């Protein structure tokens, strides 16, 4: 499917974003880290640039980038603090995708324009205290009450819940069915009685991108808010998994963008830092670490682009998406660790960016599917081919 955005327009967009990241966002990284907040002025600029609607169809006011273009933006934006990207990316990715993939025309009309402009912000609520990797085992229930559903349960570690106006909530709507089949996806609006947002967690990294609990106590939503309408009943788990396939390519793209930034920092430092009378970049053991990092970055880049092209072509991308996220997030961990080693003692203190980048990198091996769950997805798919 051709993109709605031609290559010239897209290159111009990438150039603008590149300049914006370098000139406006990178100088604010320390402030965001210290205050754990993305300034409102930045959010307004992001709205003005159309960032909240990068993936949303043009018919609803978005840019409608294709998957490959979106992945390239994801890589670019991951060259700065994740907090900046995560301020708008839930609208682009997991927070809007359920409605884009499975929503009725009415649902799309009601929510997508606001999500595209950034007037509304989105959150995706799958994880629970007792259902993380075992996502089909969620306990949140949606009980029919006339023309409404009453939703009760607790969602955990929900990115941007503190700012969200629109929540995609997975809940068991058929108590008679266990596992994936009884789960439906609902749109819940901020301010609905019974919906409470917990306090933001104190985290190892990615400060400024808040995560917290979302507690639902008999939250009444009309049946019109069941994603896909009546036909969507029982399809929530599959919608969530589809959303996660594209989300995993996005996380892989983020890992690639972070690797690039970390290599920039490490190579620049190695050229300027002198020991034994010469730049440490001249020592082959340092070169070995840089070379391993560059090779892993290039491999990750190729892999994530292949996964993005496959999803774009509407092929079954489960194994590629899981493989890209697994490889790139693990490679990122190694790249960040080598960079910290190259910085030596300076890498361990907060004055240099590596300390933060190393902490920010860690969660990519966990969110949107742990490495171990992804190994399972890859192995299951692979064995099915040979069975
Ligand atoms: N796209 C579409 N449908 C999918 C799918 C995908 N990527 N993955 C699974 N499904 C479908 C399956 O085809 C199956 O449907 P059928 O019975 O009609 O064939 C159904 O969903 C159930 O799938 P499966 O049997 O594989 O479910 P499991 O409970 O065994 O769990 C794992 C699958 C473990 C892979 C899944 O729960 C998972 O990805 N867990 C991690 C969740 C996660 O990433 N959490 C992070 C937080 S979200 S930000």
C-alpha cells in the first residue's frame, strides 16, 4: 500500500524532526530527568507539528505514515530522552491502534481526530498485577448491565495514564470462557465515575514517562464503547496481540535509535579522552567494543526495517516482530554496557549522559513482551513450520 506521504515530504519531515530533536529537545534532557516531566510548551510544539497523529489516517486528521516511515521516525526520536517520544507515542501506537484496527466507523469518528491532534491523549491497559506475560489470564471483568458494561479490575504499569483521556481497556466480558476467547477491548473515557488513576511509580529509568495503576470500580461504559461493536465481543485479546506486534517493531526501532545515540556518545568520548598519552580510541580493546556495538546496531537496523516492511505488506509478522524486539533490545543492553565501560568512572556518574542512557535502556527487554516471552513466540512459530 503506498504511503499517503511521498518520499520528498517524508524526507523534509525527518529533517525538521532531526533539527528539532538536536536543537530543542536534547538541551532539555537533564531538566526532564530531574523534574520527571515533559514541559507543557514542548507538548504544545509536538501538537503543532502533528506528532500525535503520525500514524492515524488522514481522514481523521493524522499524517497516515506507513509502517516503514513510522519506524524511521521512531528510530530518530529515540536519539533523545525516551520521555519525549513517550509523551506522544501512545497516541501513535498502542493507545490508538486498537481503534484504528478494530474500531467501528462511529468509534473512529469520535476518538481519532482528537487523538491525531493531541487534544486527547491515550493509554493502553492490558497488564494487571497478576497478568503480565500471561496476558490471556486477565482478571478485569466487564459485566453486562442493560445496554452498558460495568468494568472492574486493576491495570498496572500503564504508560501515560496520568495524562490520558482515552483508555483502551482489555476485560473479560464472558465469564464462561477462560483464556483469550472471553476477552473484549473497551474504550473508557477519563472522568467516568469509578475510574481512578494511581500515583506515578518511581522508576529506574525513562523518567518523565509516567507509569501507574488504573483502577476500575464498576465503571459504566455504553455498549457502543466495545471496540468493534457487538461483533468485537471476544476479540479483545487478538486485537491486543495485533497491537503488540506493531508495538514490538516500534520498541525494536527505539532500541536501534538508542544504540545509535549511545555509539555517538561512546565514539566521541573515546576520541577525546586521553590515557597513556593518546586518545583511548586508538587502543584496540576500545575499538573492539565500538566495532561490536556498530555491528549490532547495523544488524538491528536491518532486522527492524525488514519487520516493518513485512507488516506494511500485511504479511504475518509475529515472528519477525518478536525477533526484532528480542534481538534489538538485548543488543541495546550490550551496547549501553560497553559504552559505560568505555566511559570508565565517568560513565557511572550522572554528569555524563551514559549513566541515564544505560538506565533508560533496561526496560526495553521487559515492556511489550519480555525477552523470554518473545523467545517463546519465536520458537512456537518456528516449530509450527516444521510440525
Ligand atoms: N495476532 C493476532 N492473533 C494472535 C496473535 C497475534 N500476534 N497472537 C496470538 N493470537 C491469537 C491466537 O491465534 C489465538 O487465536 P486462535 O485460538 O483463534 O488461534 C489466540 O490469540 C490465543 O493465542 P495463544 O494461544 O498463543 O495465547 P497464549 O495465552 O498461549 O499466550 C503469549 C500467548 C504468551 C504470546 C501472549 O500472552 C503474550 O504475548 N504475552 C505477553 C504480553 C505482553 O507483551 N505484555 C506486555 C505488556 S503490554 S504493553
